[in-house]
C-alpha cells in the first residue's frame, strides 16, 4: 500500500507544520520545534510514511 505525498503534507499542516523552504530534492517542513525533510516523490510506501510521522511526533498514522 502506498501513501500519497499530498496526504502526508495535509497531515503535517493539520498538526501545525508549515513549509519552511524548498531544498534541492526535499521540501522542508517545520513546526518551530521539529524540522522534517520530505522528498518530492508522488507516493511513499507505508513504512516510510509512518517513519516520517514518527519523526514529526505524530505516531503511526498509515
């Protein structure tokens, strides 16, 4: 099962994250305390999506 990038971004934004800047290959999201680099793939596998959520402190979401 795969997770769309826009769904991960929506989850981050709904939990107080915002786009800090665009890097070379990543979009950098932050909430002021934590900074999460998000690759520009259209889809992520479920394991990678959950790992990003874990880094953001949101727990397992997918």
